[in-house]
């Protein structure tokens, strides 16, 4: 998994980078087809904003979270994106195929 962490109007400290990396590693535990994760940490006035774009299983997932503390925003973001990844994994695993015998009733 390729992880990119950038900051807009905020310096990404080694502690924030390590915390974000640790939280995003959870995605690989749930779904092994995660190709890349792009995280943007942003500050607008008093709001701390964390955004993530995840490329996994041929799909692109996006989530954002806002909090007063950057670490809380990263926590909320990781929960949201983790929920989306688990849902995608479930969709890809369940193929709801219909057997040909179920398409037309037998008139015998």
C-alpha cells in the first residue's frame, strides 16, 4: 500500500505522520487490495480537517472528517474510511448470482 500524507496550511510533524500511518494500516488488515491512500491534513480557521482518497479493488473511496483537534479528525477519518472499505469488501465478496433454475419456474 502506498501512503501519501500532505498538509495544507499545517506542518505535518513526524508524530502526526506516524499516527496517520498507524491508523491507515488498519485498512490493509480488512482488505488486502488497497493500492494507495492519499491523506490531506488541512487547517481552516479553527477547524482541523482530514481527508482521504483510497484506491482499492478497482474503486475510489473518499472520506473527510472535521474536528477541533487534528488527532480527533484523523480518528474520525480512519473510522469512516474503514467502514467504507469493509462495505466494499463485502460487496465484492457477495456475488448474488442467480442460478438458471431459479430464473424460470418449472411447469411440470
